[in-house]
């Protein structure tokens, strides 16, 4: 007969073996961009495991962000989600770098005139041409961005609830201007309109605070989706997708 000590050792070994035999949890990615015939099967915000396979049709393009990188999958065919993700650390860092305003008065950032279709260089700049909810870490350092143009143009931003407004002028190659929080306080959830020089509305926006830091693309994407910040999600997805495709994915 076995002694109690031997029985205990055998039991411990059996439990350890069972634990090793358990399958490891697959890392889940989040779909951040989905176009084509299968877009309804893999909508933005859906989760897919790295070990999962998905079947796409001709014309499908699905972009998945995981903790390991970006995966751009194009149909037709059957694909394993976790195969060959591309890490775009530099692009992610550039898009998400927090750039606090250094002046209380309206400030500006100059840049070289953009060729073709310029894109917003930061998730935290408010695009004056895009409507939607904007996620920010700090509502006292809001900056507006306009597509580069070699001319001077003034936009007006106002709170539709109380009528408070401020004019922001972009001179020549200036593409980023900081709002003065004393002249136009930004209130979470309040509706704001941005109008151009012809008084036509170019964007309607509202703001929501992000709680905590998100240092990985997939967790940031999930936070943007949860808050309804679709314009920033699209910018994040497009930037990382471009880098992934440039890497030969």
C-alpha cells in the first residue's frame, strides 16, 4: 500500500499534469476596419482569437489589431487571424503622442504644406472637417487641426447649449491651433459646432474623457469603440493598416 506522503505526491503530480494539459487562452484581437461583402460578419468592434480562422470573399478587407501587431486580411480565402502580424510601434507612438498646449492663448503649429490628401497627424487633434464624438485625455488642452492649405482661414467653434464661441485663425501653413479654455471651456458631453469662413457648418462634435492610459493599439481601439469615437478609430486603423501593408503584409 502507498503511504500518505506518496499518495499526496502522486496527487500533486496528477494535478500539475492536468494543468499543463489545459489549452492556453488565445489572445483576442479587435476588428477596427471592415469593408466588403463580409463586413456584416466581422463588424468593427468584434473580437477574434489569434487562433481563429476566418473565411473572406473577393473584395473583403478586414483590419485586426492585436497585442502583437496589426493584421490586414484580404479575401478571397480562409486565413488564420494571428499569422504574421505587423508591429507598427513608431506609427502608433506618433499618432497617440500626447501634445499638451503650452500656451493659454490661442496658439498654432506650423508645418510644411501637405501634398495630395493630408491626414491628421494625431488622434488628439480635432479635425475641423469631421463630425462625431472626440475622445481626449484633457479637455483643457484642445487643439483643432485643418487640412493644410496655403491660405489664411478662420473657423468659429461654439457651444450650442449656451452660445459661447471663439474664433480660431489658421495663417498660411498653420495646421494646428490650440483653443483658449478661458474663452471657450470644453464641457464633456456638450454639443459644439465648428463653422468655416462662409458660416457653413463644417463639423458638429462632442467630447468625452478617456480614463487611464492605453499603451497598446488593441486596448486603445477598444476604448475608442466603447466611447463612440469612430473618427479617431478610423484614423488609428488607417494609419496602422498603411504601415502593415508597407511592410509587405
